[in-house]
C-alpha cells in the first residue's frame, strides 16, 4: 500500500568487480591501440549520477615469499593510492581482497561482493542493482536476487559468460563505442570526448566510432 498517493522511488546501487573492469579495459586497449596499458578505467564517469551508491571491489597483490616488508609496501603503494582516489569519490565505497597463488586469483572479492548485494537487497535498501561482471561465478547470485524480485542489470564485457547474461533481467555491453569516456590516461579526466562531427577525440586525434 502506498500512503499519500506517492510511490517510493527506485533506489539502485552499482556493484563493480574491479578485476573484471580492469581486464575489460586492457582488452579494449590491446585491440584498438596495441597497448593494453594505454588507458585505465575512469570511475567518476562510470558512477555518473544514475546510481545512489557505488561499491567497488578489487584486490591488492599479496606479499611474495621471502619479500621484505619494505619492498612489498613500495610495490603495492601505487595500488593503494589508486584505491584511495576511488574511495574519495562521492557515494563510492571500496572493498579490497588479496591477489594470491600462482594463477594470481583474487581472494575474498567475489564473496564480499555477493554478501553485500544480498544484504542490501534483503534489507530493502534497493529495488534495482547493476553488477559489472562477466564471470560465471556470479550466476547463483544473480539468480537468487532475481528470484527475490530485485531487478538486476548485468553490465558486462563482450566475453561475459552467456548463462550469466541470460540470468539477469537486463544487460548492458561495456565496449569502446559506448563507454570511451570511461577511459583515462592521467587519472584526472576522461581520455576521450565527443567531437563536433561525431568522431571521438582523444590524445589530440580523432578516432572514428566503431560500426554498430
């Protein structure tokens, strides 16, 4: 029942698998610019103004066997600085895990993301959620949230798991054509903007939009 004739507004949170996002940007840069490190994700543009809160999940490399503490701290300082910049953004919250093992797997990230999404949904904090991910490990999470009545949008790279996309209520493809303004070269501003002719301007030169 709605009292006073005013329906409660939708509240939507964005949950970002930072490892998936960074991998997606590296793929774009490798395919289009022949250098996977040419640009980095630009979180302020991703956050935009459409989400009430943004939760960003990533991992810091673990300490190598026999590595001195001072050496380790110096090696990961850049990661901590990057995460601190993200955390300082309005409405953005960062949760960190560790990168461990020979296969460089993130530990604790997926579980924390899943717990947070479920908690906010069951507490009634949100009516909609967007998940930036592509890994099939999130399939049970999406199915559970959709089954509970939450509207879930999957924001995904082109190589995302097909079953994961099928489980979401709606999907949103992350690619250069649609999200070039989510890339940055200096961490302070988007690397690209729209040209007057419809071309994408970046680095002092025009890049023709990709075909539909």
